């Protein structure tokens, strides 16, 4: 299973990394490091022909302009190991790109991640994953409540991440916008 993501701009990436470092030092939370790059996941899929996918993403990115999104507050996916995240507000340009990606990649995939269906997708930036507990949730949220998560972020890429051992690592990255001709 691969993930199609957008890596965050350098300022936002630094903010997220600083926050996850604070969660690690204060609460011992390291699970989010399974993906060492702050990102927004568009979808997950099982794609047999990676070359076809890469060609598709390259063409899609050539036709896509940078997308500005906003975040606000904090969110929780509940469970035995709750996930703590920063919600990304859906906008028409983000929804259009996501729907197009989901529709087209579904045609070349043998399996699609169910939570990334356009009707269910909740775009977010993960702060804590996998090693949180219900007992830690209160203290962590109390700590995070001191921060402002009303951010503006520019998305300018689609990036393939693949599972490599215990981590999801960058396989290939495609920038939005037309390529300039080099003479």
C-alpha cells in the first residue's frame, strides 16, 4: 500500500516538526515518526504499475496550480491509540484535486484506503499516532491547547510514500505547475 501525499511547505513543516518534538520530549510520543515528513495524505492505494501511477501524477501536477488551505484547532480519531491531528479545512480546489486523484487512481489500483473516499476524507496533519493512550489524551490536549493552529499552508506537490521497514518514506515527488523549458 502506497500513500499519495502533499509534503508541507518548509515553514509549516518546521512548525509540525517542532510540535512533534515537544510531544516526544514531554510525553514520549514517537509513533508519528513512522512518516518522517510532515504531510497531508490524499489517499492510500495498492497500485500494481508504479510507472503508470508516476506518469499520471506527473501529468496531473503539470495541470495543477498551488493550493492554499487553512487549518484550525485540533482533532482526535478515537480508539485504543487515539490519533491527534490538526484539521485541514476543505476548499473547492482541494476537493476537486482530491476527487480527481481518487477517481483516476482507483482505476489503476487493486485496493483503495476506505477513509480516503471523497465522502469520508478528513484532511489533516498528524501530530500523534500509534503510541497515544486514552490516559495521555487529556494531558496532551491540555498541552497542545496552549498553541494556535490557525495556519495558512500552500500545497505545491504530490508525493508518493511507500512503506520501507517500519517507516513510510518518500518514493517520488511531483511539483505543481508547468515545467519551464530549458534551452
